[in-house]
């Protein structure tokens, strides 16, 4: 048999020899496959555990502490509304509730606190009272009813249409009490209430708020959302006029929970991986003699130097 033919047949001799003893290398290959699968499974389980921990933390956070709120003092304007829309959109917030909250004022013998809220469907147990005009501004009482139903003064009339329950303290920033303090009367037209000339001298705040469903965010998305809010805060610091209240503490707490959750899993899985690694090292050491024997078989079968190296 020529040298070239022997060189071509040499690998077949090695394959035949290995085929007679598959257990010597099969255990190592199986161990490597198990280690790889375990590592991938641990990574997936760690991500799931982080998500669950972060979401549980955010669900337990009160809505008032999850709200994103922009606040300005004084009357509103088109320019201010445009500015707010741009800031909220940059943070990924597409819809917001507008609130106008006036200081208590005496109307028709009763001291009330007028407020405007839109849209009302999420926050009130009733539909919107209607548009607010100087001659007729329909409102509903929240919690306590005023002692006098005729809420009127020179140039303004707030028509009390009934009573409603505010579903959350989020819009006003507080829960109107049934006793103590001026009763809150709520309009569904904050821009109309804000524009009443007869009340122009009453101090008020404007706010735009949203309560994003943070529990829908994955743990790895929390940092990006927090960064967008921080950019909004930096932009406000540059020009003033608006202040931001945002759930930075809630986001930080959720991220901390997400970081801690996988540690026990990784410690347990790390021990298993260490055991497999030790097995692979020992298997590789045991196979060193087998590889030396393979090279000798190839040489005896007439393999070339290149084939032996391969």
C-alpha cells in the first residue's frame, strides 16, 4: 500500500479504534453539555426571579408614590401646556391628567375649595359635570357637601350638581376629608375653571400627572425609565417654572430587589457548576493518555504530521 493511501486511511483507523471505546470520551461530552445547559437555565431563572421581585415591590408601592407629577404655580397657558406635553412625551408618557387646584374661597356664604380635573372617568364615580363658564360652572362635591348649595359671587356661579367620590388621593395629592377643611367642589373642565375672571385673584396650582404601570416593566428596563425621568428633572432645573415629583424611590427599591433576588439561585447553581467543572478537568486529564495513544496509532497507520496535529 502506498504512502498516500496509508495517509488517507489513517483517520479511519483512529475512528475504528475510538468506536470500540465510546465511553471514554462520551462522559466528557455529556458533562460539557450538561454544564452548558445548566448555565443557560440558571441565567434564565435569574432573570425571571429578578423580574418577579421587582414587580412585587412596585405593586406594593401606593399609587401616590408611583405618580409622575409636573406642577406649576399660577394660571395656566397654552405655552405651558405645550411645554408639559413635550416633557411627558420625552419620558414615554403619552396621556396625563390635568388638575387645577385653587385655594379656599367664599362663595354664597360657604367656603369651598374649587378644583378642576380632566379626564374624570378614571378618578370619579360619576361622569364629568360639564363645561365651566362664568355664568354656569357645574361642579360636584367631593366627600363633604357645602353648607350652602348656592355657590355664587360677583361674576361667577358654581352650580352644585351632586356628590361624587374621588377614587384616589393621586389627582389632588390628598384625600378630601368628610369633616374638617374646606369642602372640595370639582369641575370636569380645569381650563374653564382656571379661566374664570372672577376667580383670577385666587392662588392656584396647575399639575399634570400620570401613574405609569411600572409593574409591566422588566427589571432591566427600570434603569432606562429612571434615566428618562432624571433627564426631565435636569431640563426643569435649567428653565424653572415647573417642578417634578417622580417615583425615584420606588424605582430604586425595585432595582435593589431585582439585584438581590437571583443571588441565592446563583449560589446554589454555582456549586453545581463548580462540581461539573471539576469533573470536566478530571476527565480531560484522564483523556490526555488517550490522545497520546491516538497520535501513536495515527503514526503507525501512516498519517502525516499535519493529520497528527489535527
